[in-house]
C-alpha cells in the first residue's frame, strides 16, 4: 500500500533563552498565530498553544515524514527571527537550546489540550523547572537532573 497513514500528536515545550520573561500578553496575540502559521506551512496542524512569559507549550498533529527535531528547528528558528524583526528589543531574542517533547495518544489529546489551556492557572502553583521535570518523569524519560537546564 503506497503512502503513510498516521495520526501523530506531539506535545512540545521550550523556554526563552535565560528564562527571560519576554512573552507578554500583547506578544501572545501575535506570536501564537505566527507559530501556528509555521506549523501549517510544515503541513502539520496546531491543536493548541499557550504558555507563560518564559516558555510556550504546543500540541501538534504532525506528518509522518517530519522529524521532531526538524519540526522544532523550524518553529523556534523562524519564530525567533520574526520576533527580532517585529518587536524591537535591546538585545536579540532567542529560545533556549533544546526542548521537551512527548508523543500523545489520540485518546489523551483532550486532556493535553486542557493542560495547555490551563497554563496560567497551573503556574500559580508550580514553576517551569518543576513542571518540566514532572513531565519528564511522567513520560518515563531518562535524564540527569543536574544537566536539565530549564
């Protein structure tokens, strides 16, 4: 049978360089749709996006022939270039190196969408580092906590 028939969902999160809280509500209204456009341009579908001033979460349905690293390289690279051209800053905007990423089963999509939608409320109780480490543990990702730079 020619072709690939898949349904791939990916929850990814990444922060601003040095955890700088630059993503204001004004930025969100422009940045999130722009990032959605990048995802669509890659032939994928952005299901939801939300975050905090220092990080962003996306839930994406992605193509079978697109690697996670290529997906994130495009989203982070193109959005940081756009931010630097659109929002004048004293220095250059950049995303942190690396990212967290977790595959999601179709049955879990609604729960992940709700989790991402509730980011602002969630972070009243938990900082980003604790959230990131918890997600790594919950998804069974092996890691050395001393090397996790978030």
